[in-house]
């Protein structure tokens, strides 16, 4: 009671401190770090106006996920930045550093594979997941390892770079197959490698049509010169290129490299889809699904930022979804202002169109050759920015991030175009990514529901096979010992066919000496169901014991004759290969007929495997503790008190064994006894 009162008092103090700090928040952009009672950073966020954004956590209502985050906040810090772009980068770095539990964490941000042309005298092509500053050429990322290796396999056949890791002393099979230049036996000019690297780069950047035309020309020349085997090799390469590029789903006329993002949220989960468009053709996609606790668009942008923080292969253009539809669904009275499709010019792009390197916001309809209209659009944006400042602050105070501002910051950081399409083909592309994300999320929940339906059906079918009207709760028992030493037992609970791990129980056997499985079962059943009666706990519909007739009779005898409980008891019997064989029914001890490929038989296997795992794990823990205890107890001068003191101070026998005599002095153990302890443990180890 005292501890609860102290916690309540500490919580009030923390909230009072938060109220004082909220009054001092600045009207500036930056990042905020939420902390729990232990001072651990649990959430990192960014805001255009820190005062409004941070205050929003402690005022108004929130959804269930955000409420869970707010309930854990006891303090916060903030860092003021000079711009939205700086806040975006800082947030990404802080998330990577602190790994807050409530943030979206891109745990697979370094798992994307790349193709790499090494920077060596004799370069080679390889697949790597590490991007280093080694002057090598990197291409990617590829959404999965298969896509990267398939591309490398094709390029290895087309371009004769070396394949070996260490240069051999003589030519290998690749040389005879015209897939290696043979630098191990002859000198290869640097210009040759440069040309090959350039062609590979052109191919991977989408110039496969030119490569294919060149291969067709070489194939015809080889055929005319009667080199039919070489012509066949070239033909196969052309077929491979066609097969690889046939996977495209969308084609655009401008042949640009793009990453198209879409996301969907439901039941506290977010799914992000990335469509990879190269030279105007969609070739692959990547999907990530994860729980989120903040606001949807803000957490989505956090994902995008982390994705590009370690990704050196940034495309020419990034397409982001508009959040207005999502916001209308989430809050009917929040209206998201957004212009027509916005294009954010990087310094490089601005140079090609005669615009200064100042970032400009403009409509897409006048992109290519209208610098005057670009300037007018920029001026118009500057005017509307002031007018919508109050409205934007209101949105930020509610946690909803303006897509235009987020895209602008991302474009400024990555130095590429970032669009939020409102119409046309690009809108269709982000719509396609968003729809894929929604379908993937729906599929996730439908699979969960289907799995729940199947397990529930399996439980009811099992109950009918045994002769029960209902099989809601099953309790299963298993014993574990080695020749009677450290005997333990374990109980697991399955509710509607699913494990309820919070209700698992472990038992140290008290009254049984030696390996007596039947008496062990009697003791555990007695202890469990005496407590069920005493505390009026929920009774199971079925009790399953891991064993045959003896274990069933022992359990039934205790239940009926000692406790007056009439709960069905079944036994699970294993075959010679220690696999689930059959289920024996209580009184008659007859086998229950179940098809081996049925869901109910699979449920029995899960129950038997789970209770065995739980029991054997507990037994190993107890055996390990008893071994430690016996080793220390055998040393003269070490009693129970000193044994506990040693284990608490050092943590394990290994650390005690490796300690020096001086390490024992803080425990008031003399040098003589310390030497005896170390010598005894080391002698026992040897």
C-alpha cells in the first residue's frame, strides 16, 4: 500500500513538472524526447511548432495506442532546430541511437541487398548488404536477395568480370565460357574494365533496350560467321533480359527512376508498400508491417526517413501518398490543406532549368520549361504559407503532419524531387501502393481470424470426439526428472485451442523420493485442484496428462476420491519415436480415434510438445541451480548465507572461479577462504 501511495505521489510530481515545462516550450521547430519514470527515452517525435505539438499529448482525447504512450510519459526534453529538414534528420538519428519502444523502428533498414562493382585492379560483381565508402559502384537496393542474385546471374553471363575471390594461378571454366577475361594469366587494360562497368551501370539504370540491341547485333554477326554456339549464348542472354524485364506492372513515358510509397493503418498496425520504378517501369515492390503508437502520417514519414538514411541509391523522384483521405477518416473536423501535386526542386534540378538553388513549390502541370511560371508558383506559395500558418499549427497540435511540409523537408535533405500527387498517373501509382498496403493489412487480420477460427473449430471437434459438449479450457500436465533427481512438474493451459501462457504453472515436487511418476502426478493434481477449490478458480473442461493408463488412474483417483471433482481426464501416449501417438479416454482407457491429418490431432501435438517444453525447461533450471548449490556447499566454510552472498555478488560460478582473491574482500571473506573457494571450483572444473 505504501509503495502504491509513493508511486502515485511521484506521478503527481512528474505531472506537475511537465505542466511547468509545457509553459516554457518555444514557438520553434525541433524534436522532442518523451521519457518514462526510469528516465528511458520511449518516444521521439518532430514538430514544426514544438509548443503546440508537445502540449497536444497532455490535452484532449487520444486513441488507444497513443493513450498507452501518454500513460508512460513522466518527463520530456526537446531540441530546437533551424528548419523542418533539420528536425527530420535529427529525429531519424535520435530514433536510431535510442531505439525507443513506441517509435516505428526500421529494423530491416540494413538488410536490403545491393549489386556492387568492386574498386580493384581487376573488379568483380557481387551482392552485398553493406554499403561502404570504398569508391566502389553500388546499384540498388533490391527488395530481396533473390532479385539481386537473379540480376547478378544474368550480368555474370553477359559481362566477363572475374568471378573468383582470390586470383588463381591458371584460368578457370569461366574463362573458357567467355565469362571472364582471365586476368590471372594475361594483362587486362583498365579501359576495358571501365567500359564493362559503364555498360553494367547503364543496364542496371534501365538502359537494357540498348544492351539488348547490341546483343542482337552480336548474335547476327556470330551466326553469319558460323559461330552457332556463341550465337546461341547471346540469344539466351536476350531471352533472360526479356524474362527479367517482363515483370513490370506500370510503364510511364518519361522513363524516370522512382520510389512510390503508400501506406494503410488498421487496428494499431501500419503497412508500408514501396513500388520500385526504374526507367519508368515498375520492377519490384517491398512491404513492411509493424505496430505504431503515434499519428499515422508522422510515423509513416519516420519510416521513410529511416529507409533513406542508410540508402545510398536514391532515385530521381519519390512519390508520397496524400494523407487527406486518412485524416478525414480519423477526424471529421480536421481539414488538411494541400495544393495540387507538388514538386520540390533540388539544387541539381534547379540548375538544369535555370532556377536558383532555393527550394520552390510548384504545380506539376508547368514542370519542364516554364521558369517564369515556376517563379510565380513560388511567390504564390510564399503568400499562402503565411495565410495557412495558423491552420497548420492547429493540425500539428493534433499530431497530423502536413504532407507538403514533410515532402519539402525530405526533398531538401535528399536533394531529389519529392511529389505528393493529386491527379494523373502518379496519383494512380501512389493509389496502387496504398491499395496494396490496405490489402496486405486486411490479409494479415483475415489470416489471424482464420487461424483463430481453425483453432476454435479444432478444439470443438476434439471435444466432440471425446464426448464433451464444450471444450473451452484444457489443462495439461507433464513431469520431468533424471533418475529421480530434481523432480518437477509443469501445467499449461489452452483456451479455445490457443495457449494461455499467463496461466502456466510450475511445481517443485515435495513429497516424492526417487523416480515415481505416478506419485508425482498425484501430488501435482492434488496441489493444483485443492487451490482451484479453495480460491474458486475456473475449472477445466478436460485434463490431459502426459502418459498412459497409470498416470490417468492416479489423476482420476485424486480428483474423484480425495477432492470430489469429476473432470474428464485423458492421457497422451507417444510412439517409439517420441511422437504423439494416441489419446486415451478416462474411465474406459480406450483410444480416441482421430485422423492423423486432422486439425484436432495437430492441436493435441501442440499441447503435448508445449507441456513437455515447459516442463523440461523448468527442470533444467532447477538442475542447474542444484549443481551450483552442491559445488559451493561442498567447500568448507561456505554455508547457505555465504553461498547466496557469493552468487548475488558475482552472478555465476564461472565468475567466482575467474575472480581474484581481492574480489572477495568486499564480502568480508578472508584471503585464505577466498583461495580455498577458487581452488575448489577450479579443481572441480578440471
